[in-house]
C-alpha cells in the first residue's frame, strides 16, 4: 500500500485495471475448473454404479449356488476397464466371496473386511458399494475400486488452457489500459503542473486548461475559481497587514486588562490557592495563600523545595504532612481532600486537584480553606451536649435531660442541614475552575498576546473570569447566610440548655416580638427537611400579632410540631404533601398557632394519650417531644391540643398562650 500511495496516477490506473482483470479472470477460471471437477466426479460415480449393477446381475446366480470360481471369472471381465483397481463380492453376512486384483498395478488390492454403503473418494481412489438382488432378496454386496488418474489428467489440460487464456487476456488489457488511461491522467497531470507552478511562484493569476465537460472539467473550473478567490484574499491580506501593528497594540492593552482581572479574581477568593507544575515549580498563587501560611513573597518564588519545609514546621504531624505531599507528587493523577492541623491550633481543609492538558497531568492546584472557627463551633456543640447530659445526670432530672436531648436533636437536624449545604457548596465551588484558567495562561505564557488575540478560548477568558468573579461573590454570600443560620441554631441550642437547667428555679426571659417572625424562625430550622421531603407549605397568617413571651419555649414547641407534621406526611403518602401554618389572635389576650397536615392521621384511641411521656407511634420515636411541648405550653400559661378525624385524614396541633406572660406553673 505504501508503494501504491507513492506511485504516479498513471501507474495507479494501470495497476487498478490489471488487478481488476486478473481477479475477474481468476474467479472465472476457478468457477470453470470447479464445475468440471464436480461434473467429472459425478460421471465417474455413475459409470461405476452401472458397472456394479452389471457385475451384481451376473454374479447373483454364482452367489446363490455358492460358486466362487464362477464369480471370480465374472469379476475378471473388469480387466477391460483400465481405471479399475480391484473388486470384491460379499455374501449376505459380510464374508468375502470372491475378489479381483488387476495385475501389474502399483500395489496389491486389499478388499475391505466389511462392506460399506454408497461411494467415497479417498486419495486417488473411488470406492463404491452396491447391493446384489436375486429373486427379490438381497443376497450380497459388490465393491468396486477405481483410480482417478483420468480426473487429474483432465485438470492438467485445463491448467494449460487457463494459463494461455490468462496470458492473452492480461496482455490485451495491458495494451488497452496503457492507451485509454491517458484520457484521464492527461488532464489531471496538466492540472498538477498548474498547481505546482502556483505553489512555487505564488502567482495566483495562472489558470488551468479545461479539456472536457465531465467531472475533470468541473474540477478544473473549481480549481480556477479557487485561484480567483485566493487572489482576492491575498489582496485583502496585504491590506490587513498594514494595520497589524496597531491591532497588536490594542490586543496587548486588552491582555493587560484581562491579566489584571485574573489577579483580582484570584486575590478576591476566600481560599488560599497555589498552582505548581509537576516538578514543584510555582506557576501562580494568590495573596490569601501567603497570609494563611504566613509566608514571605521572596520565599514562595523559590519553589516548593523552600515552601514545603516552612509549611511542615507548622504542622502537628510533620512527617505525615511530608509523606502525603510526596505521595501526591508521585501520583500526579490522584485527587485528595485532607485536614491539616497546625501547632498553633488552626485547622485547614486542603483540596488538591491534578492539572491536565490534552489528557496529561502537567501540575497541581492546591486550595486551602481555614475551618478553624467551624471546628471550634463543632467542638463547642459537642461540649454543650456533654455538659447538658452531665448537668441532667447531676441534678437527677432524667425526664428533663431526655426532653433537652430531644429538643436539641430537633435543632441539630437544622444544624446538620446548614452544615451539609455549606459543605456541598464548598465541594462544588467553581473556584477549582481557576486551576483550568491558570493552566491555560501557563500553557501560553510565552505567547499571551496571541492567545488572548487569536485563540477562541483566549478571547472568551476575560468574560469568563468576570462571570466567575460574580458567581464566587454570590456563592460567598450564600455561605455567609448559611453560616448565620448555623450560628442562630447553635445559639438556640444554648438557650434550650439554659432554659431546661432553670426549669426548677426560675422562668425564662420574656421579650416582645412578632409571633409570625417566631413561626418563620421555626420553619427555617426545618427548611432543609421540608424541601428534601417535597412538602408544600401554606401560610395563613393574617394581620401581624405581637406578644410578650419566652421566645425559646415557643420555638421549642413549634420546631417539634413542624418536624412531627413532616413525619406524618411521609408516612401517609398523600398525592400532595400539604402543611398549613395558621396564626391568629384568639380574643384580646390569647394567641393561637396551628400546625395542620394531610398526613397519616391519628386514631381516636390515641388522641387522649398522645401527650403522655414515652408514647409514640413511630419506630424510631421516643415519645418525649410532644410531652415536653405540652409541659412548655403549661409553663407559658397556655395549652397544646390535637385534633384528627382518623387514620389517613391528617391532624391539627394547636398551641395557645397569653399575649402577656403569666407566672409559671409548677412542674
């Protein structure tokens, strides 16, 4: 194939014609010879069958009278057949009765010990078996063996004929193809000469000569049209070249602005970022990285050989830090997420992503996030929880401790949701895309002007960076919002602990507030679960209602009621999960808040004991939430009631309490 590709078009045409003719002749000759072989073999079988029938008819009487000598005389008549090798007569039981062996042949004829069926070709011999019938009975079998030399002689004659036809046909095809192929190759070669002259002299005014109106004529017209277009474009290019320097200056200015935007984006993110190549050389970094690791600028430019020792000296586990860094550099395609603990108490999250170009790793992007405050808040939460259990145990208030744990658990669900949202946003942050931007800039660091001027990706990079900056700012605001919610929930947990510790001593602090705002706070604490379970929330608030009340006791009750309504909707499987919140004034001195759902409902027998301590219908429930809610409602000077029309028809829980605080009742 390589020689064929390098050959001229004349040789290719002649080779194709000769190859096609050769294949056609071979197929025709092969078909002819195959047909002759099958025809001749069939004729041999028919002749041998006829001879077998004659021998059988002549030998029937000798078999019947058991006269082997007469049978051998009958078989001796086969001497007149030059192709016959031998013959044999069998009795009915398969015993050899008489044989014939041609004298003077190459070998001794050995008849088969047992007769067979039909005929078979084996080597140069044709063996045929035929039954012998006498008076309607099968009295024996005749076997004839003939050679196939006549077939091979016939094939030799055919080979000579085929060779002569083959040579004459190929010679004729060669002579005709040599003359006729010029009709095609001549115009093509002339077109090639014109194209070579245009390429050599850059003279686009030349035109090819058209010889015919066929496809080659169309090709010549297209070639001439192309030359005309190139000539026009060349003139335009000459005109554009005159303004090239001015355009380069403008693009350089735009490039400087784009680099400025990129640096602003890198330095505007809340994470510390550094980009290195596979050898550990620093390609890019932001100011936040230097601030987080407390590194001077003159040290970072020296590369990771200087940075890694300085960083490892700040770690609690210096050897583990160094081993992990070397492991990641030794496996350039591996991603990682690690937690780094410092000697001074700080904690960082470290994300390391491989930097790939055309499917090959060219370096790494390292992102560092300070999670010290988050860890401190988590530790504080654990400490608060432990303090809660210790306080309850020391005071001997098992029921109070159980209620506290239940209420804290309700709020912890919201804490976990907020924490999950923040973690998800951080994991899916598009700040990692900055590594791709840095990789593109590093790849074209020697031709940045051309990259931002001519490359389609480079042209889009400034706009993309602007969009990314806006997205990161929005993402930061969302995370700040979630952290604010997390802080509010933690504060609520503290208030619950403080409130329950003072149950036996003094009442909580009352404050004047809008009851609708209090309900919305409870909704926000359950927002993640409501959204996750696809619950439709309906608000029926009416006019604003003000009250002076212990905020955290009311919040404790509402969070528990909304959470229970969500579970009831999950167990009931209605077509549409509806939760309705109603707030209204009940007279001049009472407030009524209702949480209504269309969930699983409550049987009549359970309505009277649903607020009992330890009663629950859920497998994972403890029966403390509604009981503690009822106690808290009594402490507010109000009540917590329930209504349901039965299983599958939903339920309504109503909290009533006075606008102004009353003296707490004794537990």
